[in-house]
C-alpha cells in the first residue's frame, strides 16, 4: 500500500486552504465502458448490478446522461477539466492531458482536500506526486506494477480454460472481444479490480486531519471483459438476444466485425455482463467500507463511466460512434441528508459533472467550464431551464453529434481515413449527415435527414455555434468560409 506520507511531500504552486474537518468528503467511482443501459435500476433484466442498484436507490440518478466523446481519453479528460474535448486539447486516444490544465482535483486540492486516485485515468503518462492535482496518483503504470507485486497468484487448474493475452485489433475480434466468455486467469482475490478496491478501502481507513477527495477508477467492463475464474459459469450466452442489424447498417459496420456471427455476439454479451457484475461487486466493497467506517453520512458520492458501449447494435462493438448505446452513461450522486433519492430524465452531459462536484462541495469553479451545475436537480428535483440538447464529438472520424429528447443528429466530414482500427468498406465517403426521430425510431435505423432539410440546417448551426463558443482556435477561424466549410474546419483533430 502506498502511504500518504510518501506522496504528501509534494508542494503545489499555490497555497492550500484549510477547510474545516466537518467539510464533506468526496468519493468518485468510475467504470470503464459501462453502458448506461446495462443497469438493473434502469430496468435491464439481464444486468446483475445489486450494489449499483442500491446506490441508485439512495441517489439522484440522471437517466438521460451522455458523454461528450465516445472514446476513453477524450471523455475522461473532458469531465476532469470541465472542457469539451476539443478545448481540453484531448480528442484522440493516445493524447496526454497537458500538465498545466486546470482540473477538478487541482481545485479540490487548493481548497484543502487530500486528493488521491487508484485506477485508470488515461493521463497517458506515468504517475508522479501532484500529477494533475493528485497528492497520491496510483494510475495505470503504478497499478500494474504494485498489483503484480502484491496480488495473490493462485492460478486456476490446467483443466479450466482462461483467456489469452489481450491483443486488440491484431487477433480476430471474437478473441479479443472474448466471445468465448473466458475468465481472467486469477481467482477473485487476485484480480486487478479487487486490488484497486482494496487499496481504496485501505486509503479510506487512514486517519486524516482534513477531508478527502478520492477517485476509484475501475478498469472493467472494458474489453476483454475481465472477471475471475469462479465467475466463468455465471451467465449462459444463450440468454442474450442479438441486436437487430438493418440493411442500412451494412456499409458502416467496421470490417473487423464483419465475420462475427450470432453465437459470437451472444458470447461477447455474456462476457461483458459478467464483467459488469464483477465490477459491481467491487463497487460494493468500497461502499461497504465507507459505511463501516462511519464516513458515508458525510461523503458526497458520484458514480459514472467514461462512455457507453455497443454490444452488437448496428453490427458494432466497442464505442467510437454516435449511436445512443455508445453515448448513454450512468450517473448517480448521493449525499445522505441533503439530496433526496429521485430519478431525473432531463438531458445532462459529462461536462456538467465537474461543475456540479465543485458547486456541491463549495469549492471555487474551474476557470473554464463548458457545463453547468446540476445542483438544483439534486436539491429540488427540477431545473427552471433544462437543456434542450447535448453535444458530443469523435474527431478521430471528424464527426460530431447533437442529441435532443426527440432527435439525434450526426454530422461527419467523411474526409478523414480513421486511424482507430474501425475502418469500414468506404473509409472516406465524403460529407454526410444522419437524422433520427428517437420517439418513432429509438433504435436509430431510419435516416430522415433528406426529409427534413430545415432540421438538418438547424442542427448544423447548433454544432457550429458550440465550436465557435468553446474552441480555442475560434478567434483564428479562416475568413470567408461557408458555415459547412467552417464546421469541417473545426472537426479536424488538432491534438499535439
């Protein structure tokens, strides 16, 4: 276990405040690739998520919450900085967050909180004391090193098949997406997710003289959908229905998924749902420890995921697209005695999360905030000015999305040959739009953009307005561009 003393020698560039000992603690629980629809509390009869369902019943749950990018690094750095991905400077998977970016952790540390993280953050750099505002940053590299040193190495017997080394985009998709529903070669006590949960519990148990802000970021249920050996028979692949694929989907299905069959899709679903169940168990470990220590009554708890996940919808797996399964994300906020449990179905988005956290904790807001605080929802159950749409973007493919209650709009330049591995049969089709009426067509199958050119124009204008309001290069937008040309200009990834 990494001790506080080992990291708290770090001296930041600004003086720390000294909040009263009674100030609320903060616990941020994060999953990787947990789709908002894979949740028992949302009515999914296949999801076994008892601990998250319990948390949902004690929380304000935002049931129409969406990410601002359907890929890990841009999404995480967006809701960590409060800025849309193109403004945070992270729109592609491997881009590191700039060291000088304002973050939620920095704001909390300056306010006197002891800040720590255990788990996946996608900073794309090894951890160091003070990184992005964390007194104790135990992120991917440190997790791997320490887990291997301390985790139990009880191997399963040879007659139990386990998954091979994960080689995404290299092995056939049925292997790296775990269509065989194979367990990780460890029992529960030796799993990396269990190690992260236990480290968080040890951290919670430490005595301290100031409030804590703790991030616990699990790596499940990201592919290859890790779960322990003893969970290998918990789900029967045959119980999972295979999502419909329409004729309109054929051209946009990535080539690497074309040979996945009915049974493959069922196996992938079974593996994913088993991994969600394993992650849920470790969420319960952390929440139970918080309760056992008597800390839960004065701790503001937030649970979310970086983005959603496709499990065969439209022939797609993973995320990297603008369909609702990839954008819809769970969000729960619990603060006993202050927020009454309820479900909110107004539209919210990830950039609202940091604004809300800092507002609830009474900490100075981030200097740039593209979202807004959800505090009125937490305290009253409504907001006088609910959002009429959310914005999301995937600049690897030069596309962006507007999602309202009734419509989904997708705009793509069609000019960039994507480099994420999810190439289609027509990698550069040219500019296109898609428009779906979600009330009549919740599965997003019937593109009606040609029937409603006025709506298309309106949504294009909303996208362009968002970019011009938030993009750091807006002041140097080239002159004499048409609106469409300007939109194409903003959609180019500019990560350095």
